């Protein structure tokens, strides 16, 4: 999803993103945590960043071009 450079970053919900849903999380200033409106996942910023790094492993070869398929 597109995001302007102003304000806090929008983070993807790790729980929804594991199911291939691209849902942005909202920030609650009072609790100092992020939450998802779809699945009720909530966590602090450090935990969300940790989960997003784990999820990036799925898309590690997305920009790599495979020319040869050698299955032998």
C-alpha cells in the first residue's frame, strides 16, 4: 500500500500478512501499541518489526530471475 512520508510508518499486521492479506495496523497513543482492526492482533513496534522480518523470508527470491530449472 502506498504511504506518504509524513507521520508514523504504517506497519502490516503480521497475523493477516501470514495469510496473504495486506492490512495496515493502527497506532494507539494511550497504550503505545499497534492494533489490527481485522483480526484484533496488537503488539508493540519492536515485536511487529521482528515478525515482519520473519515474513520477508517468504519473498526473499521475489526479485531474482530463474533462467535454468535443473531438477536432475
